[in-house]
């Protein structure tokens, strides 16, 4: 009798519900209860962030990244939920961090040496387990990185100064090529050509069509930015990504032709030392079986696009900021006159140009180009008291951190922010640790060489009060000006030939 009473099949469940309740209500209540249980179960994380909400939360957060761009979405979420928070990208838990102590922890540990992104997207652009920028296979990345480190330091760093200065002078002598009928200079194109020319001479050494390749690099970057976080279903519909596929193929085919010419020159060279550079080292590694041909091509591609893609934008923003701050320009010109004088800048001048260096740093802090770093946890960890599971995606929102901590005037462009030594945990424009930017030293030397050489010849002005603050920008994988917008050109006013260092 007791067992029979305890058997739920003994009862008609609906008979236990008051007759006034419609028959369809019970299933609805049961379903609602089940969904609430799922919701509560999935949203038990101690890390602040939007709710799971039956799977709607992950869809909305991923959609926001696709709609707003990675950088803008990160700023939105950090502002909304705090400096350590959680969202979902492609259904995977993703932390967005703009807290210096947490960033320091992630950057310094080797178990965060992988990045994340759509596998299909990275395969499409050639970066899946190839190259160095978004190679998410730590073992392969470690095998490739030494080639970049060697090429971007030591003797190459010294050679780069003279090569960069020669390129700047050559391009400034042909300034009419990037000047419109009104006399306004297309600074972005100018900088991209200088960066590409310098990189080519130093790392590849094959004649190329600068103007054509600069355009292809921009299209490749647009494709990379567009495909990096796309869901897998996007790649099932060919017409959606066909235009990106074409842009990628155009640049990859061009680079492959240049590398084949390099191979031919190596095979016919009487003195191999004359061909020794980054590309030659990679080709030899391929012959030894250490690298694949595809990896060699991607490494050369990434070396050639790195400076035109990001450093050119950094110098562009810097020139706009200098144009708006005449006292900063005056301090720079005074230092140039003291350190360099009338001759060309040399490698031994670099450490002495402290005002120039602080100006570059302040520009990168106030108006960054690369203001975020993407990583993946390779093992379980605890960051600032929060548990982080293996496989968790992490975005370090460096640009936001640079405006939140340490600096006395974080929302102003002023050299006062670097009057005192800044602890490196509070200022990380290139990152640090195992996966820091391999080109951080050569980038600083290159920007100094460009700035000094250009400002010795020209005073820069913007058009109609245009400035960095009122410029339309797109903050996605990196922060770029909206090039469809007008008034991005500048006026280059030649300095008095007798007093070329006077304002």
C-alpha cells in the first residue's frame, strides 16, 4: 500500500492541479522551470558579465563584437561590468581585462602564449599554424619566433636606421606622388610606402611595386579583421566571404612571386653573404625541412605587412597630435638640433632623443593603434582571485588600462605623463613576456628616424581644425582612422633652408 502510494504513475498528474487551471498551463510551467534551472546553472560564474539567459547571452555578446568591432566591444563591456569581466565569443568563455595586475600576470606566464580566433578564418588568411602573428600552435610559434627575433635585433637594427633614413629622404623628394592638386599630402599612403620600402630592403631585397602592394596590404588587413571572429556558418556560404578570399589571394600571390625571385637569386649568387637576410634564412630552413613552403611565404608576408599595417597609423596619429601641440613640436625641434644637428640621424643618437621617445610613447598611450592583445589559457589558473579554466579566451584591453592607472593626466596628450619613469606594468604598448611584440625595438628606432628626418624638413599642419579627437575611427582588431572620411591629409610646410630647425 505504501509503495503504491509512492509510485507517481499511480496518479494522474493533471488531476492534482485545480480544475480552473487550463490543461496547457502545466507543460508551460514545467518548461519554464527547466529553462530557469538551465539559466541558473550556466550563469554561476563568479566573474562579472552579462547573463547566459538560455544561450541568448553568448549570441548577443558575439554579435556585439561582430557589429561594433573587437576594440569598441571591449571598451563597452569593461565600462559596463568592470575591469575584469566575462563574455562569450563563438560560444567560448572570454575574459576582457583592463586591470594592470591581471594583465601583468597573463603576459609574463608562458601558459598564455597562444592566441585565439576562428580556425576557418585563420586558415583563410593563411595564419592558422603559420607565421607568427596569430599562430595558435605554441610549438610551431616557438620554432618560428627566433627567425623574427634575429631579423629585428642586433645588426639588422643598426642597418635599419640608414635604410629607413634613405627611404624617407627618397619619398620626401618625390612628395608630389602623394600630394593632391590642393597641395595636401596623403600622409597615410606616404608612411605606408616608406614602411614597406624599408621592410623590403631589410628583409626581402626584391624590387616591388610599392603603390600596388600597399593597396593589397590594406585589403588583406580588412579581410583579416573581418574574418577573425566569424562563426563557422559564415564560411559555409561562399558568397559571403568570396571578396575577402580574393583580397587574401591577391597579396599572397604577389608575395609568392617575390619569394620565387628571391629563390632564383640565391641559387645564382656568387657570394651568398650578399643575399643573407630574413627571407634567405627562412628559405634555408625550408630546405633543411624545418619549415614548410607555406610557412615561409606567410612569414615573409607578415614581416612585410607589419609596419605598413600598424606603425604607419601610429606615425600618422603622432603627426596629427604634434600639429595640434606646438609646444611639443618646439621641444622636439630643440632636441633634434642639440642631438642631431644638420646631419642624418644615426643609431647612436637613439638613446639621447628622450623628448622624441616620450612623444612617441605618449602618442601610443593617448591614441593607440594596437590597443588590445588576444590570448588563450593553456592550463587552469587563478588571476586576481578569479578561477580561469584551460581554454578560456582572454582579451587584454591595454588601451583602456593606459587611461585608468598611474598617469597623472590620463585623458590629455601631454609629455607630463612621461616626465617620471613609468613602471612597465602600467605601460605596455608592445606587451612583454613570452609573446611580446618581436619588433618592439626596431619599431621605436624606425619611428624616431622617420619623425626626426621628416620634421627637420617640414612643419606639419592639419586641415580645417582636424585633430585626432574629432577624427572618425574604427576600433576593431586595431584602431584605424576612417579612410572614407575627408580631411585626413596634411599640409607639409618646408622649413626655412637657412634655419631649417627653427619653427
